[in-house]
């Protein structure tokens, strides 16, 4: 604001043109000076953003040996010269219910009406200032209809704070303030002037009830600043996201691949489970939940469960962490391969049947295939007809592939019958009666011998007796 700017324009800029209340249906606010200037935008002694405050010269600074001829000139030198729109430094000398009197070194004390003390509503003067306090005020009128000097504290703060907020935005910093009001579409935050915080930018997720935020101190980024329209739009979500990004980076840098940590299961999905490590969530893929086969992650973990995990991989660029639960426990395959060898007979449980065989689990999580041809001594048409899920069986370890972590089993080779047949001690079988070669030859001979003449003679005799064939 320059000295050539008309007073009515300066006052309109300071007051926000249309008053304190934002226009209905818009995410804007009336930008007025305020009482509390947050630490992040509060002016410091060595900071002079905005117009410099005019200070009255004290009479005590005049020399003691002033002659009568110089007295008038000395008094004139101490008279404060200012104009409307200037910021002046003064001392609070009196407080009434609706106004505050400020001594600025003028011929009369200036009046600060209650509405010009703060952007906050329904406050008492004693809540804002105290007698003897040195404050800055902006001259609204040098002389009103009643001849009073009218001042404004909140507009002086506005002039001082605006430049600092501009500097904060340029530097990508944040402002701190107190939520003082809930309006349509968001919140009004006292940052030395009325900052508007849209409801959609209050938190990382949409907040339905804004009332609990009133009176809370918050920190936010300035995302829109328009002095011509007197708009300051804030975003607490942007600040939270930035803060989280810094926390995530710090957390990722603290992680070490291979280390074991403790976390809490935050969610369970079809492809695995997410575990909260205290700073970020990491994914435990379904294949890393257990050494055993897992149909669904909910079979192994539940939301809220405390688990030990091993850090497998850290993608710092994509901010992704791969974890494992099973690798914090002993590998059952290593135990199995060190305890058993090909040819061993072990106890197992049928866990699945397929057209080509059945899968049997042995030990703690080691699974092997029993081919359909190795289920029984006889021909098996369907494994389901011979075996059932959960059935306890004895199997023989027939093959072990340590590189692929696979084993093959046989049920029939674990049977006593199979062992007996293999060694030659087969159980007795039902045999046909033994017939000697002599008897077999006699039977064959009897079958081949047939007395044709004797049979023909008997037939002719019978015909003769019946009189058949006589002439």
C-alpha cells in the first residue's frame, strides 16, 4: 500500500470490502487484521514486512536548556505528524466495554472500537489487550463526526501479517493459527487475518463434523493468496502429506533389508496382509505368510494381530516394503531334509486330491505328491475313491529334489504287501488241483476215443426190434 492510494480503497482492502463474513457458497473469507499472530507469521524485532510504524517523539528527549524563543519550535518538533492509513505505535491507557483508548502522542487519545480490536467475535477488550501494553494501530479517521481519532488494531496487524504470509508462501512454509469459526464449506483460522480452510483440506480424509476443530491450534500450507480479492486459502492436508512424506523417508532410511521387526496387521486382502511397522505399512504376500500352503491369508493372520516380520525388500522410490512372516520361523524343509532320506517311511496326512494323485503333508509344512499309480497295489481309477482329506497314511519317500524343494511319496510302497512281494516272500495263493501228466494224457485219450461200430450195431438192433426197415 502506497501513500498515493486513496483512503477509502485502503480501508476497503483492509476490511475485505463486504465485511467479515465470507460470501455464501464460496471458499473465501474476509481478510481482516487479527489479534493473535501465530508464531510462524509473527513479526520479529528484526523483521519489517509491511509499512513501518510511526513513533511519537518523547518530550523527555528535548534538551533541558531550551530558551523561550525555541520553546515553540521544540513543541512543534514533538508533535506527531501522520495521515489516514498510517500505522502508528501507541500505548493502551484505558479500556471500556466497547472501546480501548490508545495514546499515540497526538493532541488527543485515539479510540479503537471493539470491532476493530480483533477478527474474533464476541470477545472483551481485556481478552485482547491490557493497560500499558504497546501496540500498533492503523489510522482510520483523524477526526470523525464527534472529533475523535479512530484507530484499528486488527487492520494494523493485517498490514503487518500480510507481507509475512506472502513470504511464507513463496518459501513453501507453513502458518499456524487457531480455528475460530465454522462457516459454510470449511473453517476460519486466525493466522493474524482470516484464513479459510476448506472442509476437503482439513485432514487427509474427508471430515464430516468440523465443530470439534473450533479452538484447536493447527498448522497449514498457504495454497492461495489473492490480496485483490482478500483471499487466503489454507490446506492442512497438504501440510500433513508433506509431514508424512518426510516421516516416510526417514522411516525408509532407517529400515535394513533382512532385519526382523514387530508389527501389527492393519488389513487382510486376497493376495496377502499389510503390516503396520510403526511408520509405514508393508506387504506380506500370501506366499510369505507360512511355509504351508495357504488358501486365504485370513487362515493365518487377523487384523490387529501382533506379528514378527523380516524385511525382504525396500523400494524407496515407490515407497514399498516387502515383508515375510514365514522367514522369521524355522524352515521345515531344512528340518525334513536333514532328518529323512529317500526310502524313509513317514506318517502323513492327505490334504488334497487331484486326478493324477494326492498331496500328503508330512512334518511341519512339507508337502509331497503321491502319484495315482502309487496309491494302491491295484489299479486306481480315481484318487478320491481311495483317499479322503484328513486321512492319516504312511508313505515312503521315493524322490527328493532339494533345489526345487519337492518330494514324491508312495503309499503302496509303504505297505507290507509291497515289501513282501519285492523280497520274494509272497503270501500263498489259491491254486487249481494238481493233475499229473499221466492222468491228463488219459483224459485226453478218452476224449479222442469213440467206438463207432458198436454204436451203429446197437442202433440197427433197435430198429430191427421195432420192425423198422422190413419189407
